[in-house]
């Protein structure tokens, strides 16, 4: 019993939810006693189970900056196992080794750890008592919402998982979607905001895979990289995202819909599959209503997740994937490195070809994949960017960080060249370019530990954004450092900086900036919660078990 409690204390690393953790430990022991018939083995197995949960949660936290919850279990059946095997073989080996050890310990306990048999009525009584204690401790700890607030903190590993196990919000609405931050009363929409220009610019949004600003971790950068992350003629700042280490589509979802993927709880990972056809107000929808032609250029193959169907459903008319680009682009050769130099050149070639055929303003959303981990492989162009690699090593003697920085330097160099070509080839065509990092790579945790930075659970969720204006007057975009932003607001900011009109929904979303500031899901704003109710009531978000086809379409303002 003392050993099991010791495991819980080590797993929690905090006294905040320790009573709940100990109560759930005894509840699990009481439940296991129904199977084994004695308390000796029941308590041993409960302690072993707690240790296994803690180990699994620690590994997940190291690779995603979030602790393990019961809703993560279905991800093993969502096609993620092959990805983890290829990307993080050491972590997978650790999990397999731990699983084998867990099985052996369980077998040994069942075989050799038997104690005196306990009458069934005693076991029923103790189970009832511990169940009441768990309910009381869960209520006193603040319920499920209290554990959701600390999912990024490196403590309470066991209690967080057990809280998710008994929280009804983890299991509800299997057939539809559920917003966790929604009020009962709707928020009246604001009046539409008129355009500030009659010359609508092309809008190019680039999502840079796993790129963040090294200065977040206190590391220096060179001028070329600085011009990429913080362009002198553009607006730039820190971007707060919902994910770490992977799940790029959740950042894509937030930027395009103006919502946080975290609001959908256990369905966040599945939004592209289960959300297709459920979101009827998006950045592409708004731009299409203004006469824009919309295009996606993805570095993934068309078969990845449910990309094609989801993007079609939110208003992107033309969708080009890595296996769609014409020669000389070779998808198999490209996938050996996922080079931004190769992909962005192909994406911009498709974009400029479309411009030549149609003078209408265009929206391009380009998704890169170059800087994804692991960074143990050298993917940066061989023989190039060695000076940048040496600069990184002088800042932090870590070969993986040197590889990350070399890839970042290659991306920055590629963007500098493409921006010059856009300005030269289309001098009279106004453009607004937004580029940002979707999440930090797992490598960032390694750097954090090496530098021994002060604890900050939100640091792992900060990347960068930069907005640049080409071929426009000086009054179109105010350059310089901008406010920290949540990614859910970045699409709205792009519309504002382009001088485009805002329909009542986007105008209302823009008004939430002062209430939510640099957070969206984590913001306690009641206006945000009421805004979500409005979106549901208007049919902008279909959350029911079956899709509802009725929808409100805002009138564009010229």
C-alpha cells in the first residue's frame, strides 16, 4: 500500500490533486479485487497500473507537451502508429519495452503475490466507499475543467488521466461534434465592416511545418533568418497554437475556421474527417464571396487524412497535392527531403500560372513539410548552409538543433528568392503574404532541457507569424512588432490587413481580440462562448449526429 502511494506521489509531483489521485488508486484496487479476490494483488496491480499510466503520459508529454488522457487511446487506431514508428523509433522502442515489462510484472503478481482471500461483501463495501471518495475528491478538485487547464503542465500525470476517464465530457456525442466552450445565450452579431480599398490584393498564406523562432528559447539568429521571421517591412510577432510536435492539421483548422481545435476535445484530432461539411463560415468562404479564386497547395499526397474533402467543404475550389504537380516535379524524389525549395517553387508556379489565366484576386494556402522531425537526418541541401549550421552549433552545441537551423536557413533563403520573383514578375499586382509556424518540433523540448530555462508550460505552444505586403501603398500595412496572437485570429487579421470587408461574423470575431488577446480556447471570455452559440444557432457549425444543411450566408460588403 505504501509503495503504491509512493508511486502516486512521484507521478503527481504536486499536492494539488493528490487526494483525488490517492482516491482513484484505492478505487482501482477495489475494482481489481473483484477479479483477483484478495487485496494484496489488487493493490500491487493498482500500483503497477498507475506506474504504467504515468510512464505513458510522460512519454506523450515529451513528444506533444500534453499529458495522456483517455481520448488519446483511439488514436492508436487512427493511422498514427506507422507515423510514430518512422518518426520516433526510440520512443516506440521504449513503449514496447515498457509494455513487455508491464505484462511480466502483472503475470508475476498474479502468480506469486496472492494474499488472504477477502469475502465478496467486504469487497463490495470497500468499492462503494472508495467510489464515494473519488466522487467527492473529483468535485473538490474542480472537476474535469480543472484538469484541462493543466494538461500542458509537467505534473499530475496519473490524476489527469483518471479524471479524463470519469469525466462525462470525454465520452459524449460520439456521432457529432461537441464544443466545450459554448454558452446558452447567443451573442448578437456586429455590423459588417466596409472595405478600405477597392483594389483587392492576392492573399498568400504559407504554413511552415515545425518552424518556430529560436529567440523564444533565447537563441540568436542571423540576418537572413531574422528577415524571414521578423520582416522589417511587415507585421510580425509570437503566435500561440494548440499543438506541439505534430497534428499540423489542427493549426490549419484554426487558421481557416477562426476556431480552436481544442474546443472540440477528443474530436480535435479527427476534425478533418468528422468535420467535413460541418463548418460553413471560413476564411476561404469569405474570400470566395468577395470574388477570390481559392487554391490549396499541399506537400502531402491527396490520400493523406481527409484533406481533399475537408478543404472542398470549407470553400477551397482548387486543391493541388504533392502527387498532382506536373513534371519536372517528382513526388518520390521530393519526399526524400520534403525540401521547401522544391515544394514552394512548384506551388508558386501553379499560383502564377493561374494568375496568367484569370485576373481575379487569388487566395493560395501552401502547406510545407520540410522542418518536421526527427532532426537526426541531414535534409538541408548538401554542401550548402554550412555557415548557418556552424552558427547554430556555436549558439548551442547540439547536432539536431544545427540541422533544424540549417533547414530554417534554407527555407528563409527560398522565401527571399520567391518574394523577389513575385515583386519582379508582377509589379502591379498587390499581394498580402502571411506565413507562420504550425507548431514546435519535438526537438524544442530537448533544447529547453539543455538550456535549463525557467518553467513555462505555454512556451512549447509559441511559434511565429509574419505578414508582408507587396506592391501596395505604405498605408496598407503598418510594419513592426505586433501583438502576440492566437492562431484562431490570424485569418481575421489577414482580412483586416488586406483592407477587405468583414461580414458580420468576421466583424464579431475581430471584436473578440480585445477580450481573448493572445489566447482563444484558454480564454474565459463569455463573449467568445456566446459567439460560439451564435455560430451553432445560425448553422455555421453543425454539431448534431447528422449534418444539417440549412445555413446562414452573410452578405459581402463592398
